[in-house]
């Protein structure tokens, strides 16, 4: 039981870029409130420069992460689940505060289980999305899925943890690296999740988390020439269309879910894994 | 440098087999119809500049009608038909293509300018094979991994480099999955698509399942922007692909794009050199270099560069350029005056930027559009001819010392469609293939295609795959 006279030590919520927790280079912050409009904390208000730094970090991390063995990636994702489980109570409290739900346990449990689900996928994607092809000629012809590259993710605005985990985990399970814009009004679980990621043997830069105004940061990512794909899940329809147009400039892969209000508790299926892989076909000669 | 060993007597394929009408309407709802608001234009033989036929550029009303016909056929017939019945229509089409292969090959060479040897031995067999392959999928979609629900009406826009082959890549999987289509062939090569319309009639394909609207970019734009279209499949330039991606933003239209390339063809010092030289020639001079996946950047290991280039020049000197209908012709006509102008322009820039130009010694015919097979040596990565797609018989040669440098240079492009690797070492093939950011990697071969083998690009070469099981994804929801 806490001593009523003791003042609690509060956390400073910062960005997560390249495995470190910097403040916004702009020095800006914004107030985050709980579902009852009470002040909880000041979060970093990320700038264009922060977004660009995050892309650099994600690109630098891509080679190591994309060439790590699928088994290794699965181990790391499972480790994330372990770390999240250890902080289960903290996340239940944070999700309750952010989303105003009283029975948040099942949401946190589902978020933990989602990491486990995608941890198991990392070394099975090639079975399910790859093929060997019976060409008419002396070649061993096969097609394998490879990560698309750096993926910008606009995380769901409502589901601050389960939705967030559901969009990040498939992207990195497939070997991509990510720059994530957290829910604008509910960013705190994302920063706490970053602490989990930072202690799960995930190489720095594989996931980078920005907090701030979605409409301010996302256009810089959508038009960034070194971003290969963009997930528009958390972008409002008008913004999403504008981002889609910007993304066409370097022909980014664009993922825009059909359902504006997805049920994050449902079976995720394959679509998010499929959206962020490329298929490479190799014609290998056969001969003596 | 002219080592011509033999003089070949002309061996022209008869053009009488190709029955070209003087003018064509649009193929809508199973019939050839006159355009409502379309304008006539001419398609010519690029080898002679003679007019082959007059065709119609479909206008907004025409596109409307075609989309409506496709929608009706989708709702009432095709999407409801059991897969095994759809399959049999596609098998029928495949058979008729085989039966009429000679005629279609001649027609393709006349309208496109490609050598009959290629249209006869490469294009047409692949076209028939593509329909056979996807016919077999029509009643097996539940095993595809992509479900078995079609998308609806597909708008398909294809280029002029492989007119009928690109048509088959588009139409066969779309129909197998239960979609109906409105296809626009390129304005310079509409004739085989219009003959394909006749084949649909011979196969008694239900009206409206396949609709062909001819025309140029404006017709394509009408199709892309039409609200009745559920899916767009485009093969062509990266610039147009970009514009299409922008125009479908905010709609529910699904999109696949197969765009440009600047493929590296990497020759290591342990490669079988004569075989590699054949592969280099096949990589860049096949189809006059009008190939999005052409091996237009030769990366040759420094230690064998002189040897490779000497043998390459010798081989190029034996290439026969001329009448596309001559069975001995290796290099046909450039498809259009516009394309020829673009090739000339980029080649001029190559010289200006300091690369050294060498063209095979060959006489160019007086009429028509021709460009001699050409290589540029001393090319750096900054040169425009090393960065931009020329889409012609022009090869840029660069050298490298280590495998790392080869990979670095190969990937140094916004494109990522294809690549080639020439080496005697199987482990090296797989290691380099792993590191190349390209959708198709050929080892000790180049420009090979097969209906079972997924094809498509990374990065700015587009997205989506055509061919194989993967090719179904674009047409199922």
C-alpha cells in the first residue's frame, strides 16, 4: 500500500526512434487526456524532422532485420509477448485510462496473443505465400515472399493497444521495418509498448514510434521517397485519400482496409502479411 | 567488324494468311459496333509505314456502353457460372488460338514490327499456354489461397510490345476467376486484340464477358476513371502508372501495375562466356528491346569485360535486321515513330554525356522505323542511359570488381522488375538473387516467361503479380 504522503514518480513520454527515446527535436509537446478529459501527461509532438529521422532509423535497421533468419524474428516477436505479459497490469490500467473501458483485460490479453500469433507466422509466410512453379523448361523456378522495406503505419485512432499491436506485428513479422504514428488522442500505450519493444531484443530502428498530430506528420511519410509502403488504417477518409495520392509518387504499396471500424478481436487473417511483402521469382538452371 | 558468314536468301512468311479488314468498330456485348462518340484512327505497319486498317478510338459513351455490357454479363452470367464451365470456355479459347496461331503471329508482326520468328515461337505459344494454365484454375479457386470470389468488372490496359501476350496475361486470369473485362489495347497495335474478339465469338463466349475498346491514352483514362470499374490492371510506363495510382486514390478500385524497368544483367568472371553473350543479346535485343524487363544494363566483371565485349560485338554483327516477316530476321522494326524518336534522343544524350557508342553494322531499310543494335561502353551510374528506360535495342555497359559492388550497382535504380545473373556457381546464383531487389531473377538465362511463373516488380516497377498462383490474387477478393 502506498504511503499517502509519498509523491509518485511520473513518466516522461517521449518518442521512440532508432531504439532510443528522444524528445521531439522541435521541443514541442501536447496534452494527453484520459477518456474523461482529465490531464494525464504531456506527449511529444513529433515534427517533420522527427519523421525523417525515424525513416532513416528504419532504413538503417532494414538490412539486419530483413536478413535475420525467420526463426530469429519469430523468437524476438515471442519475446515481445513475454515482456508484454509481464507488464499486463500496467497495460490494463493504461488502456482503461486511454479508452475508458473498465474491463480491459481481454483487450490486453488479445494484444499479447497477437504477438504470439505473428511470432509463429515469421517462418511460415514463405510456405503459404511462396510457390515452386512448374515451368516448361530446365529450371527450378520458385517464388518467395520478401519484405517490402520501410513501412509507414498510421495506427488506429481508437484501439490504442490491440489495434496498434495488430498493425505493427505483421509488418515486422514479415521482415519489414516500421515508422508508426500512434493514435493522436490515445498515444500513451504506444510509448509504453515502445518500452516493451526496447527490452525484447528487437534491434533498434525496426519499430519507431511517433506521437503527435496525424495530419501533420503523415503527409511527410506518405511523400517520403525512402518509404516503400504505407498502412492507412488510422487515417480519416479525406486524409487517407490525400496520403494515397502522395504515396503514388514513388509507387508505394498502399494498404487501406475495407472496413473503417475493424473488429480487432477477430482472427486477423493473412491480409496484413500479404500487403507488405514482394514476390521474387527466381529461375535457377538445371543441368549437369 | 563484319563477320557475316552466310548470306541468307529471303524467306518471307506469307502475309496472305492474315485477313485484315479495312476498318474495325469496337467489340462490345459480343458484337462489333460502330463507335457512338469515338473517332477513327489508323494503325500502320511500322516496317513499311503502310496503313493496315482504320480502327476507332472509343469515346466516353463507348466506354460507358462497354462497361455496362461487362456489368450485365458479370451479374447475369459469368459470375454465376460454375467454375468448371468457365474453364471450358477458356480451354476452347486456348485451342482456337493454337488453331489460328500462324495467322495471329503474322498479324502481330505486321502491326507491331517484331520478327515473325519471335511472334511465332515465343508470343503465340505463350498466349495459348496462358489460357490453358488459367483455364485449369477456374474450378479450383478454393485451393488458391485467395478465396474464390471475383471482384467484378476489370478495366485492363495493355502496351504495344507484346500485344496478344499481354492480352492473355490480363484476360485469362480475370475470366478464370469469374470477372468480366473491358480491355484497351495500345493504339499502335490493336489488330490482334480485335482478332481475339472474333475468337471469343467462335468460342461462343457469352456476350459482354470480354469487351475490347480501342484508342489511345484518352480512352484509357476514361476507362480508369469510370465509376463502373472495380479493378484496374495496367501494363505500361511508370509515369502513366503513377497517374493511374493517383486517380484511383480514395475509390474502392483495386489496382495492379506492371511498369518500367532498368534491369541489370550481371556477368561474373566464371560465367560460360559464349552462353552469357547469347543471354546478353536475348536480354536487350529480343523484341527490339521493347521489353519492360529487358537486360538494359550489362554489369560485367572487370577481369572478363574486354573478352565479353569483343565477343558481344562479334555476335551483334551477325544479327539480321529487316523485314519482320522474314523467318531469318533477328531484329524487326521499332514500333512507332514516337518510340524511335525517344530511342534516338536518349542515345544522343548517352554520347553527349561521354559514353562511347557502337552500333552493329547493318543496313537500315529505307521506309519504316529502324534502329541498329547499339551498345554504350564507359557508362557510369550517373548517366541517363544507365538510369532511364530506353525501351529500345540499346545496351549500357558498366563494370564491377566484387559481388558486393555488382549488387550495389544492380540495386541502384528506382526500378526493380528483373535481373540476370551469369555464373557457373549455383551457390553464388542464390546468394546474389537473394540480395537483388527485383521481382524476377534469371540465372544463366534471360527473358524467359511461363504461365506458371509469377512476374512483376519491386519499387517503381509496380505492384501485383501476373502468372502462376500469385496471378489470381489480383482478380479475387
